C-alpha cells in the first residue's frame, strides 16, 4: 500500500507540483512511514485525488 500511495502522490501527472507543495507531501509521507505522525487520511485523499486527476483530468493538462 505504501508504494501505491507514494507512487500516486509523487506523480507529476497526478498532483501538479505548481499546485501541490511536493516537499510538504514528502515530509508528511516520511513522518507517517517512520511512525512519527498519522497522516493516513491526508495521504489517502491526496492519492485518490491524484489518481483521479491522472486518469480523468483534461488531456495535456500537464503540458507547459
């Protein structure tokens, strides 16, 4: 499950780095994996939004 969520939230086609703060997302994931915090709900929501956007977002939505 960890790899699935990590892959989804680190995919630029899923979560646009111009909109989402990648460093904060990576920090939350690291805290969660290390057991220092419980970010389960936030990470799952980000992964769900990211996968939905990757699959159903507008064509070329990630092009400059």
